[in-house]
């Protein structure tokens, strides 16, 4: 089962700047890659994933959205959730 984690951000977003080091911490702890995607430069994702706020972190399993977090999320919460899919 292929797992992919996306984090949508936009330049100048304070929450996004807070989320970025949290994402790096989670990547290091779990050995996975979180893809950072600029929602402004890639507007098709806004419709595809019904993005309402940034940051938004989405976990996909075999291309299907399994988990979604809107706003800043603590590393412990991300790690606990992601471990279920790894």
C-alpha cells in the first residue's frame, strides 16, 4: 500500500511557516517524505482536495485520502496518525 503525504502551503502564511519545521521533525522520526506544495502556484489542488485553509496536511493511501489535518498540527499527533499507515 503506497502512502503519500502532502502539505499545502502558501507564501507568507504564518501557520505554514510554523508547520514546516514540524513536518521536517516528523519526516526524520518516521523516515518518510512530506511533499510541500504551494497551493497558490498549483490552484488545481484547491479543487481536487477541497482546500479551505493552509497549512493542510493530507495522507493518501493508494491515491485515496485517508487522513486530513487543517491548520498547524503538533508532531506527536501527525506521528501517531501516520504510524497507522506505515
